[in-house]
């Protein structure tokens, strides 16, 4: 026994019975109570709650009698778990019949309850709904429930008490009925809140789903274990967009898989839709697996869905997924047909997303003007809706266009705006990616301290692996290059190269392309041109697989920089033009591109540079992509330039678009 335990009893008892003090009449029974309870805080709080109606001496006597009864008259100390269970049972037996019934039924709430949910789940012909609020207060007074006001008024039950309540329900064979009522309530709640995730109600709906997280998953688990495939699948599909919004891709993938494994009949098209969502979700969590089997699986699923209707409860993203599925199945024409049809859809959220999807696809294809038009219109649509996710996405696209246009301060402001939307949603992984975009812009402005701050913020938001970490390491590398710390550049280059050993860390072809490109640029700075050639070649192969023109253009820029390092200035100028052609616009503030624009005209002459650049720019996109192949760069008789022959230049040209 400790003084702290005695003080805890006195504090808790004083809270329910004013004027209680330790004196000659109370000290001995308080010490006896605390000794009997082995100093366990929960047991002490439960015993103290009884002083509301009983003197301390009577609490000590009844508690002592209770333990004698439970242990067959042995007055030696009880094991701690038996002590705790004994005092919980003692407190339980002192409840009224209605209090006891409510407490037992509340035990099926793993995340606590509101007055509304407690009434809906617990009230019936045996327990009047009108009495539930008063009974909840009584259970709080008796320390069987605690009050949590961090997210509105909630009643929570400590796990030990909850387990006891479940046991009591089981003894009466009432567990299934209580859990079914609980599951039904939360299935209905998910249906309601999931439909509020597409407009200005989004944040409130996401907050409700977040607060009720454990209750919701308990409901899913009960329905699944009961082999209710239809309701299990419905709940998981309705939750899938919430999981996507907050970046909980692993959780979504896990529960989609769980729902698919539940035997029984689901709504027509529900299982097929779940497999589509699962495939897309897995891609968000693990790009390597996504890209290895996406085309094959997407094509098979596309055929299945064409023959089946969406479930009658299908949410708006089901329409969008059909267009995305066609794109990933390698049918861009079909995807565009579905997207254009979606632009005329009666649901305003579907229309807005289809416009945004058009912007994203156009950027991937290097059609920048189409991207601009769709971004502007989608922004108007999402603004009218009040959807933060949509606004974050289109504002980030706007920031990329501002970057191409050389408006770096405007781009910084736009990315910061997008981050605010993501922060409100709690989408920390997406917020981390924005931090890396901002670090890149700070580097372009030669704001090394600002870049460091963004990378440090990224480290707080993201773990040490994954696709965005490639960008973070590249940022660290370029800070070291600017500061002339080549030992640190070499160390960072080695760290990035080691990432190639983990295909998951690379994020599939996109990650491999970025890694090859960025490592090649650092290799050039270190003067290791052979290593740079290998890295940029690996990046090119991966970039082709992405079908993402900005990714391919970035790799082509690295090849142009390698060509300059080898002294192949005309090739470098032509490659620079071909990279711009693939991208659809020149990214003039990119440090590597700015350097090439400054160095090449001085070495070739302005007219010769312009002619070579124009030859690359004038190619068709397909021919430009082929021209960017590092294998086309002949360096057998090259005379590499010294670093001082390249450095010391400035002033990028104005952005050029087509």
C-alpha cells in the first residue's frame, strides 16, 4: 500500500461526497480498502464511487465481506486480476437492474458511445429509451463510465469493465443480439456519412468516421463473421472513399480483402467493384505490385464490369473507377469515352472529377493546354462543391502549371493552399508529398534554408521509406551540390542507389525512373560519367513503362546533361528540345534545364543551339521519346568537359509551350 493510493481514494471519494477527510474515524477503513484492492487505481475509483451512498466504514466492511465470499473465507491477498474482477463484480451487483442492463449492452462499444448511439443500440422493450440519458449519468457517477468531451460528449468504458460486461451478456446468451444491434446502427451510420464525403460536409463526415473507427470495424467484423456478405461488402465499399481521402490505403486493402473472403451472396456487381477498388488501392500502397500486374488485372476486371451493373448503393467514385480502369487496362480511347460521358453526369462531384481526370491524363500525355483548361473548370466545380480533396488535387495541378510558366512564388502559394486542404482532411502522406514539391521550388529559388525546412517537415510526416523519400534524398543531394560538399553528395548518391535493392521502396516504374534520373544527375556532378550512363539508361527504360511524359522528359533532361558533360553539346541541345516536346512545354526554371540553356548557346553559338533545339522540339512525340534514349548518345570518342567549363552561368530562357 502507498500514500498515493490512499490519496487517490480520498480525492475520488471527495469528488462524490464533499467534506470527506482523513481522520481517526476514516483512516483505518480507507487503509483497509486500499490494502484490499492492492492499490489498483481502477478498483480504488470504483470503491470510492460507492461513498456517494455509503459511509467509508460500510464500504470497507462490504468489500471485506465480498472478498471473503469470493475466496471461500481466505483473507490472504488476492491475485491482482482477481482483485480487480472482484471489485468490478461488487460494483456491478450494486447497480439497479436498468443500470446493469445498460452497462452490459454498452460493453459492445469498443470506441465508446454517444447518447444517440447508446439509445439506438441499447434501448428496447426492457430498457426505455427515455431513461438512457439519465442512466448514462448514473453510470458515470458510479465510475463504470468515463466522459470524453474531446469530440463531443462520449461515454467510454475501461477495457476491464467492458470485458466483464461482455461476459455477463454471454452468460445470458445476449451477446449476438447486442452486437447485431450495434452492427446495424454503425452500418447505417457509414451509409449516411459516406454520402457526405463529396461536398462541404466532408470534414464533419470524416471526423465522425474517424471518431467511430473502432466501432465501425467491430461492426464490419461481426457482419463478416456472421457471413452476411451483402452488408459486409456494402460497408467496406462505402468506407473505401473515406480511407482514400485520409490516405489509409493499407487499411482499405486489408478490409476489402476481408469482405471479398466472406462467403455468401453480395449485391450484383459489388464483388467486382470491390476488386477494382482493391487493385487501385494496392497501387497506392505498393506501386511495384500495382505496375507488375495492373494491365492484366485491369483488363480482366474491365470486361467483368461491362457485363454487370453497379450495386444499387454504388457511390459516385464507381463511375470514375470505370474510366480509370479502362486507362490502366491499356485502353486510353475507351477511358476517354467514359470520361467524356462522365463530364455530362448528373452528379456534380462526378463531373468535377472527370474534368480533373482529363487534366491529369492530358499532363501525362504532354498536352499542357488541355490540362490548363480542365484544371480551371475543375477548380470552379470543386469550389462550388466545397470538396477539399478535389481542391487540393486541382490546386496542386495549377501549381505545376505555374512552375512551368516560371511563376515560382505563385506555385509555392498554390502548393501551400493545397496542403491546407489536405491537412484539414488528415491526409498526411499526401501532405508529405506536397512538402517535397515545395522543397523543389525553394531549390529553384536558391533558398537552401527553405528547402531544408521543407525536407525536415517531410521527415516529420513520412517514414524513412517509400516513393516520396526518393525526392527527399534528391533534395538533400542538390543542397549538398549547391554548398560544394561533394563528400556528402557521394554519400547521398550511395543511399539512393541502395534504394534500388528494395523494389517496394522504389514505388514501381515511376520510382525506378525518378531514381535513375536523379542518381544520374548526382553522378554527373561527381564526375562519374560511366555510372551516370548506367543510371540514366535504367531510368529511361522505367520511364517508358510509366507512359508518363513528364517523367520521361525529366529523364531526357538528365541525358542532355550527361551529353554536355561528355562534350556532346549539339546532342545535348537536341535532347533538350526533344524533352520539352515530350513534356509539351519547357520547364525553364528547373536548375538542370536552366544550366543547359545558359551553357549550350555559349559553346555552340546561339544560332547553332537554336537549330539543334528546334530539331528536337519539331519531332513527333513518339520520335522525341525515341530520341531521348541514352543509347542514342555516342560517347566513344567524347572528350568530357571539366567542371569549370560548365559552371558559372545563369538566366534561363522563358517558358515555351505548345
